[in-house]
C-alpha cells in the first residue's frame, strides 16, 4: 500500500497538482479532478499533506470551497495526525476555520505530537478570531453534549497544558482574555494525580508578559502556589530575568483587586455594564502596578501613559454629570436594582470585591446597597443626566462638584474617599444617593 501511494504521489507531482493548490489555480485543479477524481486522495511529501491541508495552510479559501464541494474527507489526517482545521487555526485562517466547521470538521480531534486540539493551536499561536470561532461552535456541537463546554475549554495536552497555559506562556494576552471569559480555570495546574505542576501564572512569569500576569492576577490567580520544583511564580520570573513581572508577583507586595465572579449578579451582567466594571478594575490595578514598578525602579507600563490627558479631555464632557456620593470624584455610571441608587463604577467594583461570598464560611451573603442596605439583584448602566439638570445641580447644596482626580486608586483602601465623610451611614444621612427614575 505504501509503495502504491508513493508512486501516485510522484506521478501527480509531475502534473503539478500540489503546486496548483498552493498557488490557488482553481481551473487547473478542477481539470485534474474532472479527469481523475481520485487525485484528491493523494498526499504530498513525508508529512502526508493532502490538497485540503495545503489549501488551508496557504489561506486559499476559494480552493478550499472547491475541494469541499467534491466531498473530500474534511478530517483527513497528515503524518502527525493533524487535521486541516488544526492547520487553519495554526496559521490564523479564520475564514477557513469557519468553513471547515460548517462542513462538519470535528473540533475534538487530537494530534500525535502533543495530543493537542485545534483550540490549543489557536491559543498557542495567538489567533484570537480562530479561537473565538472554535469556542462559539463548541456551545452547540455534540462536543458540548458529550464532553461539556467547560471540559473542552480546559482540555489538557500530553504535557498537562490547557489552552490557557499555552496562551500565558506564549504571551498571547487576547487569547488569554477570551479563554478566561469562556470559563478557563485560572488556577489550573499541569500536574495530575495529586502531583504539583505549573499554573497559568507560572507560565506567564516564564513568558514575561506583564499584561498576562496582570490579567491572571485580576482573575484570582494564586501568587503562592508552588510548581513541581517548589517555586512560586515570583521565583520563576526572577529566574527568567523578567523584573517587571517579578515586581507584580512579589508575595510581599500589595494584592490586586480580583474580579468578583462568585457573585450571581456579576455573572449576569450585560456587555455594557461589564465593560464599565472591567475598565474600573483595570484602572485600579494599574495604579497599584504603577506604585509597585516605581518601588522596583522599573519604567511604568505603556498603558499608564496619557492617563492625565484623558482626564483633562473628559473634564468638559463630564462637568455637568452627576457625581458619585461615595467618592465625590467619579461620575455615577452604575445603577443598582431594584432600589435604583447610583454609584460610579469604581466604588461599585470596590464594594463587590471586598464583599465577595467566602465559600469556606457558612455565610455566603453578598454586598448590599450602601445607601439603603437593600439586596443587590442587578447592576445596570445608569442613565446620564444632560445639561438640562445643570441648574438644579447648582442650586442644590448637596450636589458634589466634579474633581479631576479619583480617590479610588489612592492608597491601599478602595474606599479611601470615605474618610472625609466618616462612613456610609453618614453619607446616607446627608444624601441617600441619586435614585434612578427608571425602575
């Protein structure tokens, strides 16, 4: 059989089949297929690359469509048991990925090198659009029914690495965020059967991406977890001479705010509200990061540059908007339901971060509205008042004037702005917070 395959391969190399596929010469390939349909079963070289593998590797979408119209095997394997879908994800051919999935490609196929899936390939090479396309279809395919979506997202290769590990090690921040948003386990380890292994934070410390380290810490990654060599991520960063990462991973430094995912109403946020709170989380942690890098004599992250200009630029836009009655430094952007009180995103996030339910304790009570002490069932984007309310705001002595600087990120406490007013109760006594009119 092997000898027969070799003879066929050599014959069609002379006819230029594979070069025609690579160069996207549709008419030539169609003529060859019309003359002998079996040519589509032949492979090229020791890697055993089929015409379908070559078409997706080179991004020949029209060639791919033509080959699929001739009912070629969509999950045909090469020498390393790689499917065309894996190669499409490897090379970032998003249109080819979507077409192959539409044609019935199996997203739960494993190669013979590291036993990786197409999701591993997309995460490793940083093709976030391919990764999102695979995750999107995983919700509605038989994979979700047989394996479960969460299990697929956290599937590990032969080395125990999940797609999240690969994204962290290869400094693929966008893929890291997408995987975390889709349920990837931030503290998962490469070890198995009770043995220690490297966590995603160890991988990010090895790769040296400050952005990946920052993101993992914001999602609750443990800075004290040990790998198989008994090292914490801080030690891994120092060994690989990533000083900026080491400054953030130092266990003696101030901890970062963690996204309050255990709260039910946080998991049910609409995209607009979630984006506001995520931005507040990033700004708060960036201020902590700026302090840590300054203490470590490291240059600040590029994300810090231009922040003052942004504040000044937004001064005129926000001068006529309602200020938060907790910090008196930010505009009210979040509305609490069902009571309707409003706060800024920074204070809302700080409230949620410091009042997350503790699974280890019997009390799982979440945060309550600081104005009326009512249960928080939902968070929505607050309706911003326009200039029509400016006269009322100026005439009322309880309306706060906008400050250029937020108190949220100063100091170790997220509620430092409360020190001038005493407590939530005292604020409530002066002004119980702005109540939304839309209930």
